[in-house]
C-alpha cells in the first residue's frame, strides 16, 4: 500500500478535502513521514483535524491543507493494517510505568503476535483481546 501511495503522490494531492468531506469517520489521505497514509477523520476544526492512521494505529492532529480526498479504488484496495483493540480484564489506569514499558517492549519486539478476540468492544478502545503465548 505504501508503494502505491508514494507512486501516486503527486496525482492524489491535487484534490484537497471539501468541507462536506471533513466529517467524523470519513476516509482520507494525509501527509505522514514524507509520504501519504490512509486515515479516517476523528474531529475536524477550521484549521486542523484529528485523524486516525488506519495502517499505523495512531492518531494525530494535522493541518487541513495536508488532508486529501481518497479515491475509492485505494479505500477498497486493502483492509486497515492496524487493529484497534484493548486487553481483556486490564484497566490501563491501574498499570504502573514499568508494566506499560514491559508490555510495549513485548509488542514491538514480537515477530508474531496471536490474539484471542472476544467479539465485544469497549466504547472507543476497540475490541477486547487476550494475548496468547
């Protein structure tokens, strides 16, 4: 997907988002790390908006001038690479810094990660999962 977006960069950036397209959950392309990334809009303001990068699994605020219309062929090309989820039976507010750091290191260094999905989700935190060792 990244190669396709970089190949088409100059053509795709000719179409800035219209005001009618700047609404929550609308798919768009945004400038990110010297290229383009697929995103969905979270909150839209007059000058900038919060977007969720569907292939990177993170949110950021970005200028509206850096957001572009996404052709349907790209939107339907591949499912998002990131999966929004939260650990089952874990309250992140109760974790100390060492536990968060250990969890992050395990996730980042794993070559494969197996998750058990429960088919339920917590509001905006994603689907409930357990990590299977």
